[in-house]
């Protein structure tokens, strides 16, 4: 993962307490990639823009969105 500027990292890290540490590593990639991805923000396009298009365990990134226990209300 790229090193983020301090101000940007501080904003992203606000979401870290919402997920377990294992899920957070994947969610962080998805969050940064969603900001950077042009057009439709699918998991595939996010992984592509993040340089992880050849990731063998890409399903773990999909699982963050549909299986990880997190609250959209708490994130808001």
C-alpha cells in the first residue's frame, strides 16, 4: 500500500474502529481506491486502480462489503 499524506491518512483512519483489523486492511484499500477510481466504483475497478488487479485472493475484498460486521450508521 502506498504511503498516504498525513491529512488524508487521518481522515481515512477515522473509519478504522468500525472494522476488525483483518477486515480493515482490505477496507482501507477499497476506500482509497474508491476515491481514486474514475467512473464506476466496482471492487474490480478499485483493485485495478490500486495495482492489485492480479491479486489471487480478490474475493476477500468483496467479503468486506457483504460479510464483515460494520455499521453504516456508525460510519456516517
